[in-house]
C-alpha cells in the first residue's frame, strides 16, 4: 500500500454503508492495512473485486521471503465470526492454510491457491456433494483417531 491509493471494492463499500459498525470498520481499514503490512512484512497488491467481494477486503500479497499469499480482513458480520477458528481447525485440509491471524482485527494471512471452479458456480446439488464428501471424510478420520468403528 506504500504510495498506492486504497481502492475499496464496490460491493464491500455498499455493504459497509448499511450499518454504523461496518462503516466505522471501513473508516479504520486504511490504518489496519498499514499496520498489517508493517507487522507481517507484506507487499500488498490491488484488492480483489467483483460480485463475490461483499464482506471482506481481500488482496494478493507477497511476504518478505517472496512467498505469495492472500490478506483477508473481514468486516463485522455473523458469518465471519468463527472463520479464523475454522481455518485453524481444518489446518489446510480441505481449506487453504491460515498462515497468520489477528482475531481482534478479523485479519487473516492465507496460503494463496490457484482457483479452479468456484464452488458457487456449480449447480447447488453438486455443491452439496462436494461439501458432504469433505465433511464425511473428516468424520471417518476423526472416528478412526478416537478408535470408533466406522
């Protein structure tokens, strides 16, 4: 962000103006980005934009060692309350790996993955199959870990 103007995705800006708490979050965002850029030694790129970007500021970044990653800072909303905890639990399988987090800020430094098909692009019945396969696999592994017959 050094020397670069902060660009806020349209959908995110629109959602932030729906509630005072979210508007305040948006006002603090430039300072939060500068802080995380310094603290986590990041070089920020332009943020992702499009119809999918509605409740988080998401930008490609490069770490000090040259590793590509993604910075995601979630605005206050119900669906994002436990995202950091969930990513820690899954630990990269079947999700991207959480590299660093600041729970107070709702900020996550994530492993960068090369996207394939966006889950939302699949018909809903196929989305359900993908999710159920992952959950069932984890259930089987958990049962085996604690010695339960499957």
